[in-house]
């Protein structure tokens, strides 16, 4: 796992240098979905701090009780009836895309007396299989959001195009960056709106050159580890 990690960190550093960014501006999210808790423990031993899970149930199994300094992010769509459990286990939900979820999360966080980071997912590749706000509706939807209380509106998340050519995703990533900048400048509601979660194993270089602040990597980090769901 150490050597997997080093390869990814080297790729992040090289990509940052190529566009004049500091590698400390890009956080690595270890996508531990479908890996057992032993893989999470190995990752923590190798220095991992930020994890991504796409199913709430799996997150509960691996990330409760909470470990000091370890962040669990939900990176898959969450059904309304799973939001309560998501709030119990996660420090961030990166896939919010409707008003009802925002309202429910506010209420749940109030009840739990906790703050929660929110990223809004945008379907910037406009692929029907992906969830998220459409590019056409995203600005208006976000602009009309209520003032956050327990929630912290932190930024945007997207999944690039799955064409085999990472350059095909550049336009999606650039769209996301522009949208974040517009919102950041539009209202005090968005004063914490700095994050762009974009880029995975295959397209992290392009995402970093377009401003990613978090890249989500699974396969390339956990390749040598067991899977829960072969
Ligand atoms: C699985 C997943 C990843 C990680 O993808 P890899 O190709 O394994 O690096 C990133 N983001 C999301 C939303 C995922 O579901």
C-alpha cells in the first residue's frame, strides 16, 4: 500500500508542478468502497486520513466508532431514508443535489448538534447514468439555497466522462471551477465554497490542472487489498 500511495502522491505532485500549484492544495481521498475494514486500517497505517465511501451501510461498518483525525466522506448518492445514518457516520456528504436533502440534513444536524460539510454534485458529463444537478439548472438551484446553519456549503463534486480519454473530461472540470467561482463571489452563503472534488485514478492530472482540491482514488491505492464484493 505504501508504494501505491507513493505513486499517487508523485502523480499529484507532478500534476501540481505542471500547472504551478502547490501539492498541499490537493487532498487525497482514499476511496475504500468495497474494501474490508482491514484495508482501511492498513491505509491509516500508511498515512491515509480522508476516506470516501459510496454506500452509507458500508461506511457505518467501517467508520464507527469514529477514529481521531479520520474523515469519512459519502461520495455516492444517499436515499432520503439513509440521511440520518449518513449524519451519524460522515463528516462530509459530497453528493447533495436536491432541496429536500438539504432541509433534512439541516434538521438532522441540528438534532445531533453537529456540523456537516456539504458538496453539491453536478452531472457535468451529462451522462444519464450519473446523478447530480444538471449543468443548466445548477447555478439557479444553488443560488436559491437557504442560508446554511449546521451545514457548511463547501463546494462542488463531479465525475468526469468515462470515455477512456481523460482529456474529454477537461470541459466538465472547467465548468465546475467556473461555477464554484461564480457562487463564491455571489453571496456570503458561499463564503466557504472553496472545494472542487474531481478527478479519479484515470483523470486526476486533468482535474488538478483545472483546479481540483480533492481527488478521489480507489483502485490505484487499494489494488493489493481484499475486496468485500468480488
Ligand atoms: C469508485 C469511485 C471513485 C474511485 O474510482 P477509482 O477509479 O477506483 O479510482 C471515485 N469517485 C466515486 C464517486 C466513486 O464511486
